[in-house]
């Protein structure tokens, strides 16, 4: 039976020791007992215990995470080789930056795969994703679209930064065109509400560690996928669905090894 001692430690019983263990004991002989002396100094067997540290999962097995990464953050596996999070204020900002980039990456990967699938199947005449920015739309000029994008994105990012430096300030009445009740500012990075949380998941954001962990894991995977899509487009000059179809047409010859070899030759 294991007995918990402190935080992150376990006391586990070992088997009885076979070697004699002598303990200090005051010898008080009693009359009529012929075994008193022997029972005092005879080898005695006592259970021994050992304290064993219970380590949390880290990005590299056996790695001791830095002290400022104590596992309380969602997705914290002690990864900070450059020591960027030593400053507590910087660590809070990096957490928010990673969360925003993860969400953009998830939206980007989903958008690229969806539009590429529509293009390859012939359902819609869409350009490949890395040429979409050069397409000119009839309903507005490129200059107009850039100005509108700067205004909308600038407004959203400014509100996000203001909520970061003063949590809860953007949920006050009159701070978001009367939509504060629909956003329900939960905490920085998690606005919530029916607009951004229509399914009502993780309403108690303080105890939603599992949902936060799932989101940041999927976000990190999406960032890696986005990097792969960038490299793939640079090497093959094609979209991800095109590359997948080409690989499935000849799985033994159309692989990443042959593709890289042909690109360097």
C-alpha cells in the first residue's frame, strides 16, 4: 500500500531486510527472564521505506522542467529550451500568443484542405491556396480589401490586447457595441459566449483544464501541419490534396524521398 508524502512523492514499502539491523535500546534486565539480553541485541527485522519522486510528463523523458513551468498551464510539458518564459509577465504573453497562433493555424489548415478539395474534385473553380492572395475580386479592389482587413483585424487585436492587460475590461457594458453579454468575457484568451462558444463547452473556464489541453494540442499539431503545407507547396508547387492524390496513385514510387530527390536534382 502506497502512502502519499507531500506533493509528488510516494512512499512505497520494500520487502523485509535479510541483514541484521541493530537499534539503540536501553538495556533494562528484568528478573526471571533469561532471554532479555538476547532479545535486546538480537537482529531485528523492520520494514524499510524509500521515497520516490513522481515526475510529471515532459517533452523529453527524464528531463527536469524549469521551475517556472510547474505544470499548471494547459499543455505544459516543460519545453522552453531558450528560457523565454523566465519572466512571469513574458510567460503570460507567450501563452496568449501561442493560443492565437494555434487557432489561426487550425482555421488555416481547415480552409486550405476544404478549398483544395473543392478545386481538385471540380466542384468549384478556386485557385490553389498559395495563389489565392493574387486573385482580384469584382466586388472590391485589392486596396479596399486591405484597408478593411487592417481595420477589422486591428480592432479585434486591440480589444484582445486591452483585455490582456486589464482582464474583464472588455466585458463591461458599452465596451463592445452592446455585444458584451453575447461574448461573456471569461478570461484572457477565452471570450466565450454564444458567439464564440455556441455549443456551451467549458462554461466554467477555471476548471476547464481538459478542454484547454485538447485545444492547445490540436493547435500545436495544426501549426506543424501548416509548416508542412508551406514546405510541400515550395517543393512540389501543388496543393496538399494534389500531393495526396499523386501519392495514392503510386504509393511505392511517389513518396517524400523521391520528391525531395527530384527537387534537388
